[in-house]
C-alpha cells in the first residue's frame, strides 16, 4: 500500500500473486518436500487471507475494495479506480484455492479432518465469479462492463487468467480465449519493458506466433529516443533496448529482460494444465531450430529437462 492513486498504490491481492511462484517451483520440480515444508504453509496462509477477504455478494463471494492495476474506468466521465471483484482479484484467489486443493490432495491432507481450511476452500471455490465478456466482445476487466479510461493501456490485469494462470486457453475455454484475443487487439502492440514481455507470452498462449514475433522484434530494437531523458511513465512513448541492452522503462526495467526469453519459451513449448504443447506458437519465419534445457511441468514431462529437441518444421506439419 502506498500514497497515490489506488490503481497503482493499493493492491490487496499482491500476496496471492507472489505465492503462485511457490506452486510453480513445485510444479516444475515435483519436489514434494518443498511442497510440504515451504509451499503448503504459504499457500494455506494466503488461502486463509482470501477466505477472510471475501464477502457475501449477490450470490457470489466478492472482494471489496478492488482495483485492476493500473487501469481506470469512467463514471460520469470521471476516471475512478475502486470497485469490487475485479477480474484479476477473483482469478488470483481462484488460483490460490485451486492450488491449495491440489497440494492437499498430493500431501494427503483431508478436508475437515486434517485441516478445516481445506473444507472452507471447497465451499468457497464454486462461489467465485467466472470471467465475463463485455458487450464489445473483449475480456471484461471489472465486475461490470465499465468504460475504460484508456482503451490502449499497457496493463491488462484481467489477462492473468490466460498467462500465467492458465484459466483461459483456446482448447478448454474457446469463447473466453477469443475474448482475450479481442482485448489484445483492442489494446494494440506497442508497449515498454515488462508489458512487451507479457504481451509476447500472452500471444504465445493464445497460439499467435506471428504477433508474438512482431512484439519481440519491437521490444528488442534500439531505443528511438534520447536515453539520457526519462520517457513518461504512462507508456505514451514506446520503449526498446538501451545501449547496454537493458529494456527501457524509466529508467530501465529488468522485468523486460527476464520476460523476453520467458515469452520465447512460451512460443516453443508450453506445459500448463497437465498438457505439453510442442511449438504451440511457432512463427513461419522460424522454419528450423532446437530447444535446449527448457523445463516442463514435472507432472507431464516426457523427457529429461536437459534434453535437446530439434524441430524440422515438416515434422510438425498438419
């Protein structure tokens, strides 16, 4: 919590975001000792917070107050940030609850017998609102179909449902996946730093390798402005790479440098939701290549994480 507009200074679900990484570590290593000793206490504690934070709504369990970092919506022409049950809030709580239940099953923790919190989660999970689609056809950001203050905003917080959480994908939720594509088309490509990296990974998750490659080329071109002058933080000037190859976002943003290879990895192999997808978003201009030492989730890993997998494009045709 900080001092400023709640759209960026107030985010009660930050812990629910951070704890996802503990689950990811288990999922990619299969280390049940880590799950029991490190991840489970964090997930369970975060779930307790989520249960306490949720309040009774109109048949659903809601979060209030709620923001969708860092975009604003309009009320009578006025930009506002506080509402209830933003899509991102509910997605993060759903992920915490779902992963808690998975962890409890793996660790043989019985609901109501070994841990009452597990029983509470089982009751609360089906009462979380599902993602919605606006009248315009794009993935909804807030609990109601509110007009965006900035339809081109670099933040797309509702898209955590697609990446990294995997709650929306073209195979299991095709209508919501199309709404996610519509949102990205509406927001446009240009960005800076972390936003570019996220857009690359999002396009890859949605199977759009061509746009993912286009974003990667945008993100890795030299900065077209004076690098001694900070660009405005509102994203109105697109970034690029500084002379030392740092990703630009006043003054620079390491999230971009770490995020670009993560986005490339999503273009080549994905292993969310217990399914391995090989070359799921391969651009036509990458006809051959090899992927080395890229880990997949342990539950569905077919080869050792150190394996090298070449891809002659013809092998994957059709």
